[in-house]
């Protein structure tokens, strides 16, 4: 048998590439090159305020891993970075990837999680206790959710729906897109007070405050408003215990009108809890930063929904490159 250590060595150094990506994005390299089309080292160094030697090392590393092109001494964005890493572009993911950067330190404490089974930092740091971390987290999630939502919202059956409840709706991104695509739809977005305050700002900036109400409250305890045609729980339940998930689903069932729909978006695994690989890794990520962080299987969710009273269970993956799965079910 011909065995090679290549995969092990690639995994051991994988963080090299992500560190280069985060740094180039944070310094505005992709924005500079978008504005100039092509630029030499001196131009980029001046624009980002960096030392020419350090900037050269960064730019050449970007070229090496496929983030930039280089022709003689001129650098330019690739088609991918021009589309997805330039702030303000429709497909901009530069805000979304900051979440990955912000959990970098937590991953360095993985041995602590393994030994204790407890998160290595308090989730409250980015959910209200630290204003700067909370705003950075919400804005990062907003960028990510807007990217996901542009693909997700058209997949949801929102025709003839009047009232939508978005539980744990974060920045309000999904509700904003739903309201913009459905002029007769009214949305209620529920999340923690510090998060809800930022969501209100983003909803107002999107011009849909007249149809989206941001409600401050913990979905674990707060009373849900009644008479909803749709309940959305999008990217939320991976931080809840099985008991909490079942409770949330039962309470969601109670506030849906007969025939109303529930939409659940999340990372999920198969019954082995090992596939797809990204979901298994994301389970570790959530455990590092949340008391009950994990990734459940699609079978788990099917059983919980049935126990809560839902029927017409369906599960399907979002189109690549999204690693999420969408589950829908109905109230009888």
C-alpha cells in the first residue's frame, strides 16, 4: 500500500491560508485592487498603510493560494475575490468571514473543551456583555445571512402569507429579504435585547421598518406572538439542547395557524454524526463557544418535529457552496 503524509501536512498548515485571507480582507487589499484594477506593490502598500516588505509577502501569499493574480509586478483580483471579497458588491462575503476570524482564538483552546466538555469562552461576550464584540458578531452574521438568504428566501413558500415569525432572527437579514420579496408580508424578529437593537438599525436602513417589528427577548423564555402563517428558525438550533429544541418546536406549533409552515435552516449531519465533514467540524466550533453547541442529524429533527405535532416533513440541501440543509413541515 502506498501511503503518504500529504493530507496530514495539509491539515496541519491549513490555518496559514485562512490567516492570509483574513489579513488581506481586513486591510482592504481586495477593495484597493477593485478600485485600481491592477496595482503594484508601492500602490497597495500606500493604500493599506503597510510596510512594503510585509505587504509583498502578503500579496505573494495571496497569489500562491489563488486569491490574487500577478502579472510581472502588477497584482489584481481573481474573478472569485472580485465577486465575493470586495465590500459593497452584491455577493460580498468579507463581513461574513469575519466570524471565522473571530473564533480563531477559541479553536486554539480545543484541548480545554475536550478535557472539560465546556465552552472555552462565554457566548455572552458576543450576545450583549461586550458591546464591541456584540456589534462585530451581529454585523458579521448579517453579511453571512444576506449571502445565504439571497439563495434561501426564494426557496420558501411565502405566497399569500401575511405574518411571519423569525425566532432568533439576529440581524433581521432573512426578514429583510423576505419582506423585500413579498410586499404583503409582515415580520416579527425576536432576539436578545442587544442583538435586537442592532437589528432595528439594519431594518430601518433597509427601508422596511413599517413591516418588520424587532422584539427583544430570549426565545427560550419569551411568549411567541400568535397567528403566524410561517415560523422561521434559521441557523439557531445548533446552540440548543435536544430538550430546548423540542420545547421551541412545540411553542412554534402553537402559534401557527392551521396549515402554517415551519422552516428550519441549519448545519446537519447524517446519523453517523460524521458526514458531511464540514458539519462535524462546525459541531466542534459551536461547542467551543456555546454551552449546548453541537450539530444534530436530519433524523433527529424529523423525530422532534413529529413529536411537536408537525406533518409533511421535508429535508433538502441548499445548492452548493452552501453547507446548510433546509427542513420544512406543516401544522395540521
